[in-house]
C-alpha cells in the first residue's frame, strides 16, 4: 500500500526516483524505531552496569570494532557491483561476485580466530584498558565480543546485496531486529544480574548473529536464489574489478574505524571510564541528525551507482542539490538539539551525567560539518570514485592521535581536543570531496561528447 502511494507521488518520475522515495519512507519508520530501541538499550545498560564499568564496556566494544575493516572493503565493493550487475540483469557475474566475497571472508575469519585464541591467553586486559576489574569476567567479555562481531562480520554481505538491489528498507529491518532482540534480555539482566559485562556482551554481540543466519538462509533460498553463493562459482581472477574497488573502500573504512575506536581508548587512558560514558552519550545524542541523513543517503548510494552506469548526469546533479538542501535543514535541527541538551539528558539518564556546555557547542559544529561531508562522500561512493577519499582519509587517520595528544597535553583542552581534531579533518574533507565530484562529473560528461564528435568525423570521412 505504501509503495503504491509513493508511486502516485512520483508519477512521471523515473523508476529510480520511485525506489529511492519508497526506501526513504519505509527506512525512516524502521530507523526511528531502531533509534528508540538503541536509546532504551543504553538506558537499561546503565542500570546493569555503573558509569565506570559501562565506559570500559564501550572501550572494549569500540576497540574490537576494528574487525569490521578486515573485509578489505568487500562489503561496499560488493554493494556497488551488485547494483551494476542487477541493473543489466547479469546474474552470472553477480553470483561470481557473491561467491568470491564469501570465500575471501572465510579465508580471513579462520586465521584471525586462531590468532586471537592464542593472544587471548597471554594478554593483560586490565592493563590494556587501564582498569582493575575481575580478570576472568574481563577475559570472557572480550572473547564474547570478539567472536560475536567476527561472526557478524562474516554474515554481513546479505545486507550489502539488499542495498545494492535498492532494497535498503529490508537491510534496515535486519538491523532493527539485531538491535531489538538483545534489548529483552538486557532488561532482565538489569534486574537480576547487575554488574555483569559478560551478560551484556552475550546479549549485544551473540544474539544478532542468529538473526543474520536466518535472514541469509531465507533470502538465498527465495528472492536471491539466482545469485546464491557456490564453491563452483568462486573466481578471484574474474573478480578483479570487485577487489580493486573494495581495496579503495578498505582504506576509507580502516581510517574511519581507526578514528572511532581510538577515540574512546584515548579517553579511557587519559581521563578515565566515566568520561568515556559522558563523551559517548553526548556523541550519540548529537549524531541523531546524522542518522536521519544516513537513512536518506543509504537509499541514494546504489541509485547513484545505477545513474552513473547509465550516464544519467542530469539526475545525479539534481539529486546532489536536493541532498545539500536536506543537510541544511538538518543543520537547523542540530542547533535545536543544543538548546534542549540539558533537559533531554535529565529525562534520559537522570542526574548521573553533567553536560558541559562548551563540549556540546563544539560537537554541534563538528556534526554540522559532517552532514555535508556525508553527502559528498556518499556521492563518490555511489559513483565508485574512492581513490581521493582513500588518500585523504589515510593521511587524517595517521595524524589524528598525535594531533589529539598535542591538544590534550600542550593546550590542555581536555575532551574538547578530540572534537577539535575531528572537526578539522571533516572540514578538509568537505572541500576535497566537493572538488572531486565536480572533476569526475565534468570528465564523464565530456567523454560521451568526444565519442559523438569522433563518430561524426568517421562518418564524414567515409
């Protein structure tokens, strides 16, 4: 019914725009529920653990999140290739890409798991996270988080396939279930097993694995049976274009995960676990506008891939202008968030957290810049032009820790130091990404014209 209504709104538009509108409408509903579930999970997790222990939990989960980069960008590369192959109904190449992706992920997962099993026994986790917690509980928590995220990492191509097929709403439904199912046991744990990080780790990292397994099996038996992975279809030689694109995505991805995971580790070591909780909650609060934008951008990614493959540059330029206007509207929402930050935090977590005004203002500036960074980055991702992104992201990742520590130890800016550095990188990226988009579009628009002129010259000569 909703799809029919969206179609009526988009009457006269192309099929691509209709798909984008439908995905946005359904995804907003699913992601809105997902955000509510996420905030409830944080609230009950804080009842399960105290602020210091919750800060350590955040440091563990964010540090182990580097697992997501081990796919060397295959998830994003697969997403783009699936969009290209399905657009021209090339199911054979799509099947090869899917099969090769799962094969590579399996080859990565097995040795990593074995290496971690050896490292787990000899590592001093209290020293790594600068804590004095129960050694056994800390070890079990780290092991559970690692195994759970590693399994999720292996199973995530199903979401990339849905995204490439412009069925973003189905990928969001999977994410919603992965967020919602852990909430039920967390509520129970907050009443009966308070203080257990291990219980929280089981709920948040192991339960989502079962959701992904069920969805993967069902989808490959039904609507994606034609591209179901097969050992016979694993062909790394024929998948060179997939891996070339994937490696560029990998560089961007590793830089992003590095910045995210080191942030909470730096705070833990420099300021303590309680400040990790403060920073994380403020970051989540102000990132909600970015989440809203990401719902819209996620639906456009594969649509840009489709449009670029078909040389529909008029649609691309019009869509970029539309997305920039949306980013401007969300910037105004971020300013409203700043005005409401204190009452919202009192309602959300009570008097446990004191909200520093200066840190809130700096975070607003940072997230306002990232709204536009996200738009331009997604356009380049959709067009498969990731080389410049990879270079700039790698440079900023290398500079991040030295710059943050310099701000902390020489200027004594405290937690603000992390946001100052991140805002600087985001500002640089806005200008570089925008310039790269203009260069790519001018070059691609010029190419068909040159081909037409050359064909006319050949015709006239004959």
